[in-house]
């Protein structure tokens, strides 16, 4: 395995671990849900192993994430990605919030957008 492959696996593994921690699953609970071993989940999170397509799909479903969450920043293309719209560290922090705090952030953002639009219309007039 070359250095690029190692870095890719580690980055994906970090995201798997982040998503697992957000669901409050232990490695053992996630492994049981997926009919895998806790050791294998640990290997995925550390980037030592990389799952098959079926494993990745099942993992995404169990963690209630889409594949974009795992592969964002990894596959380069010219089309817009989530990072074009949201700072990655903000997204990682946001995903750690509970539903109540996500609602607060959503309300704050909506209010900021209203203020910004109001401010922009004043500047035009």
C-alpha cells in the first residue's frame, strides 16, 4: 500500500469513527449490527482495512450517513462538492451536535440570512 492509499484510508476511517461516535454506538454494537467483528470495525476506523462496496453501503446505512460524508474531499472532480459550500471543520463540529442544538444553529443561520438581505437592500437603496 502506497502513502496516498494510507492517507485516504486514515481519512475515511476518521469519518467512520466520527459518524459512529455521533450515533453513540460502540465498536462492538456497530459490529453486531453489521455482522462484523469489533476488531474489523477498529481496523476500518484506523485505516488499516478498507471495506468492500457492500460493507461501505451497509456501514453508511447503519450510521445513517451517505457516502458523500465518507468520501468528501477524497474524490477530486470539477463539479461542486459540499466543501464548496460548507467548511469541513464546521461540518464535523455540526455533526457532533444533538438535534436540539442543530435546531438552534438552523434558526440562527436563518436569522443571519434575513439580516444580511435586509442590510444588502439598504446598501442598494
